[in-house]
């Protein structure tokens, strides 16, 4: 297997792992919603579970994001070239990370549990941002190139 194939494998696998962590978190949050918006005792237990999961999920997502960025930069440098499409993809990745992190700081971190359903919906808006950005990146990568 040559270096180009290894880079592409790392890039695709990293992207899939990153996407998978987001979907796993979405499914967990959907399952925990009744407990996090319900009684105080149950909310404390579910909140602890959520914090543990987020801590582990963040480690996986960080490795995935770093592998996507590094493999993408190496692919652009050695094989694809520094075309406007490469810079567009870099910009989209930076935008996705900035939007996600900004929204987490602004809307997710202040949530305390138990919370009402309206406050809990901030989680779903976060996933709308993340999944929309994934769709845009894939659209640019595969269909607009």
C-alpha cells in the first residue's frame, strides 16, 4: 500500500470517526432527555453519565479531527495541490469547528440539570449546526469540485 492510499484511508477513517462521535452523542442525548429534564435525583445520575460520556467522546473526536486535518493537509501538499478547493475545504473545516465550539460555550455549557425541555433543545440545535456543516463539507468535496 502506498503513502497516498494510507493518507486517504486515514482521512476517510478520521472523518467517519468524527461523524460517528457526533451521531453517538445525539443518540445518547435523545435517550437521556427524559432523565435530564425530569426529577432532580434522576437528572443528577444522568448528568454524571453524560459528563463521563462527553469526556470520552471528546478524546475520540479530537483524535479524529486532528487526523482529518493532518491527512488533508498532507494530501493537499503531496498529491492534490494547493487549489482553491483545498483552501475552501480548509475554511469549511475551520468554520465547522469554530461554530461548534462557539455554540457549546454559549449555549451548552451554561445548562444545569434538571432543565426544562426548551433549554434542552439547545443540544439539538448544536447537532443541527454540526450535521449541516458535515453536509456542506461533503457537498463541496464530492459534488462541487
